[in-house]
């Protein structure tokens, strides 16, 4: 039986904390509980505006967590400095717009390519595995390979949206399948994430070649009702094909 890794994104624990300016609920506590309940990694996104996770969270989590930490960052000098100092095992480079509610799409790999190349190179030289968050497009997969990324994470937001609204998702899932195939062929590790629920994770888990799912918003929301341990266990069950 093949097992897909589950990366638990705990950003929204920090969102709830920050809504009241208190020091609870604790993202560190959530990370350690996720680890205890079988998460394969923990993901945090240190945004430029620090709307959820902050540097102190990053410091505390990286110190205590035994499973890999996947740090999502935008391609900026500030984030390069922070990443070089904290040296998480995984970095996922994501696009960032100040006014967006969430990461709305994949990276534009042709924008600021020189810096992107430098960023990937510097991180890889520090033994950090680098992933690029991209749209399910063959062009972007080729581009990611030429930029020497280790992994790509395919943005599943559009697909999940269609599934949630009971709309036809055949075209979108075919795009994802093709991108996964191409990524595997080029030797890239292929991950997927954004907007995943129990239902969409189940559908996507049928695609061969995706080895990691990163899930946050739905997972944290569901935990309000049934708890983080049970929600993680349910996702792990779905990802065991
Ligand atoms: N993967 C990446 C690269 C992301 O930026 C996000 C959102 O922060 C996720 C996965 C998780 O998405 P969601 O919170 O919708 O599950």
C-alpha cells in the first residue's frame, strides 16, 4: 500500500491567536500535537505582513519539532535572510500579494527569475530542499526543473473549488495528472496543496506520483468540531491508498 505524506499547515492556529492579540492558542502546541498524531511534516507560512505566523513561532517550532518543518516564504531578500538563519529542512517558495486572503495561484516563474535562481541556489547550498508552488502546467514544471528546484507543489485551489461546488472538474484534474506525470519524469518530487478537504484529498490521492499533500484551512476548521488528532487520523486514512 502506498502512503502519501501529510503536511499539516498550522497557520490558522496563529490566525485565531492573533485575532485577539493573545498568546493562545499556541502554534507550537499545535505543531507538537500534529507530530504526535502522525503528521509527516508541519508547514508554516511566514508572510511579509506576519498576519499569522511570526518569527518567534518559527524559532520555537524549529527548536522543538522532530518531524520536518516546511517553511513557506515569498521570494524576497528578507525571507532569504530568515531562511538562511533558521535553516528548516524544507522551504516552499510561494507568491505573495499583500491584499490576498490566501495564496491565490502558483508562482510566476518568469518574474524576477534572476533572484529566484539565486534564492534556490543559496537555499540548496545550505542543504535545504526547495519546492516551488506552481500551477498545474507543463511549462511551469519544465521551468521549475531548469531552476533546479528539488520539488514542486501543485496548486490545487481551482480543482478543490470545482469539487466543492459540485462542478465538472475533469479538465482541471487532467491538467494536474499531466503535470504530475511530467514532474515525475523530470525527477521532481511532486506535492499538492491548497483548498483540500476530505473529499478533494480522496479524489486527488488516486493520482499516482503525488507524494505529499499540504493541508491547512479545512483541517484546522474541522479540528474545531472533532479535534486535531481525529482530523489528522482521518486524513492519514484517506492518504493511505
Ligand atoms: N500549500 C501552500 C504552498 C500554501 O500556500 C497553502 C496555503 O497557505 C497550503 C498548501 C494550504 O492550503 P489550505 O490552507 O487551503 O489547506
